[in-house]
C-alpha cells in the first residue's frame, strides 16, 4: 500500500509538475524470507519504482524513493531518528508492528497508521489527535471478509487506484519485462486481496494529504512531535520487564 501511495504521488506530479506538494523522500526497510515469492517481488517493485522516479527530472526534486538493502539495527539507528513520519500501515488485526512504531515515536516522528498492533497503545498514550489514524478496524475487517469482500469493486471505482495498479500490471516500471509484476496484480484483484489493501487505499491517501497539511505548519508538527516523544514513557523496558515478571514469570525483584 505504501508503494501504491508513492505511485499515486508520482502520477499527480506527472499530470501537474507544478503541483504544490510537500517534498518527500520515502524510505523502505525490510526483508523477505527466501521462499516468500510475493514479498521478494514487492521488494523488486519498490526498487523498480525507485529507479524510474529518481531518474525522472520532472519529479525527482519533490519525490524520491529509497529501498535500504539489508535492513538491520545499525541502519535503524540512523534512519529512525532522522525520520519525520513512520508508516505503520498493516491491516488491522494482523498486528504486524510491535516495536518499530515505538522507536519512531520516541525519536520524534509522527505515526501514520491503522488501528493495529502497538499503534493502538501508542494512540492511547499520545492522544488520537496526535497520530494519523486511518483505515478499517479489526472488527470491520472481519465483517467485510464475512460479507464477501470484492477488491475488483474498489479497482473499478477509484481511477487513481486503477491507474497505479495497471502501471504495475503492464510493465510501466520494467518495460523490458512487462509481465514481471503480474503476480502482484493477480494477488490483489483476482485472488481476493487477503490483506484488504484496496479497501484501505483511499483512506490512506486522504490521511497522507492530512500529513502534508500538518507538515506545512512547523509549529503544529513540532508540538505533536514533542507530545509523541514525551508520552512514550509507558513503553520503557523497565515497565515491560516488570510486567512480565509479575504476570508471566511470577518472579519477584531482588530488594
Ligand atoms: C525494531 C526492529 C524490527 C521490528 O519491528 P516491528 O515494528 O516490531 O515489526 C525489525 N528489524 C529491525 C532492524 C528493527 O530495529
């Protein structure tokens, strides 16, 4: 979904190179298990999108994409304190993010995120108005799945989403291998879109526009940033180890 947002920004800039947007460098870090074909292909897609955009003088002053190879703690130590925005956008109920978001918030980044994993606990600490929450909650995800979710409806009804997906499908970023990313398109449109990416896309785009508006107001952005850092106390390891000791290990601290 993150790369779909990037492609959407790219298309808006291509349609209107004078578009007044906040310049962004979007940095991806992550790894795929060796046998996880689709995750590998998504990494390849991010790199192909990066190559296209970073070499396009019409957009590369306003939009850059970076995929960090071999993401690890040493890289995280540099990237996390430098980040303005942390994107914690897993489908609600899959609980994909537990600690990355805490590291970002502690270091002054604002979070754009779904109601999933530790985003929820962070929201409770920093206040709903100081975190960019979007998308379906876990209950609605369940309900939508039960009622019969049809990603094709979202694809057909949303021209920006359709355009981004078709660019992936028809080799816009890999003209030499036009069918390379077909499995991604198939997974999202033909194969049920297990993670409901298409259902959250429009809300994500809208929330990102809100991010851009707040970023233009440095006083407000800084206020939220300070509140994020100041309210991270609950996530200290002292508290969490003590809680484990009491509730799970049933051991008492030494006097
Ligand atoms: C924190 C961290 C993770 C785990 O992040 P989650 O958001 O908890 O999934 C993985 N890799 C590195 C290098 C980290 O620093």
